[in-house]
C-alpha cells in the first residue's frame, strides 16, 4: 500500500458509505438496489481490508473505487 498517503485506501470506502446513505435517504435507491450495492460494498471492503494476499487487497480496492465512481455518477446524473 502507499505509505506516503496512508489514508488513501479509506477514501473510496468512506465515499461509498456516505453516498449509499445519502442516496438511500434521498429515496434514490430501492430496497433491492440498496441490498445489491451494500453487498458489493461489504465484499469489496472484506477483500480490501481483511485479505491475506496483496492481489486480493488490490482487487478489493478496485471494486471499492468502481462502486464509489458508480455512486457518484448515479448521484450527479440523478438516475
């Protein structure tokens, strides 16, 4: 992991969590889509922070970043 910015690994996870809560409170997510996105968030977080190997950790970070980008786009486009 990048030791220059140790908090950078948490940035995608925090962004995803905040946007999931915001979109749910705004009524932009149905219950089903919330469960799917929450499952994605938990799987990515498990892979990112609890993985034993570097490859699985990197895959988790990639999944978490993709989720954050998807949620930002969904919020900004107002779908």
